């Protein structure tokens, strides 16, 4: 019996191109051939060697997560890691410049320094030292 294999994470969003561009820049990914300037209702980002990572599905409406303090739960979040605190500080500035919004600053946590952000569509994600 062949087990299913994990393919990619799909994020619903009301502006698929904008969100794909955010993660493309942040993670150094590339578009699936044809997605660079094709229709923006379904976009796929891959590693430079072609391994699918993230897909973006256009939807008409999507309530933004209000987690950690509101009634709309996060439902899913992405964990991203960097090797050092200095990398964390550098990525923090970069993430904000790319359009994320800071939700929580735990960069001074001695065991697991991290930041929690909302991407441009409101999906929470973390960057932490691991």
C-alpha cells in the first residue's frame, strides 16, 4: 500500500497574487511555470529546484484571523525558523518591510525567541530561532 505524500500548504486569500508575492520574496521561492503572469485564481510556489511548497487559492471573502485576542481563530499557521538571534532581528525588519504585521514579540524569550506576524491576508505565521 502506498501512503499519501504531503504536497503543499494551500492558503485561501482574497488577493492571491499579493500573498504569493509576499511569500515568494520572504522564502526565496519561484512560481510554477506559467504562474508568473497567468491567472491569479490558483498560484503555486516551489523551491528553485521544483518542489511545491505553497499554493494560493483566490476566494471572494475571507474573515481575517483575530487570534490571539479575538473571536476568529487562526485555524492554521506557518512556522519559519532561523539559526540565530541576529538572523531573527534581521528577518524581523525584512518581514515588516514585505508587508506583514507584528502580532506578538517574544524575541527576548531565553528558550525560544520568536515573533508572531500576520501576513498580508491576515494568516498568522511565526519566525523563531531553532
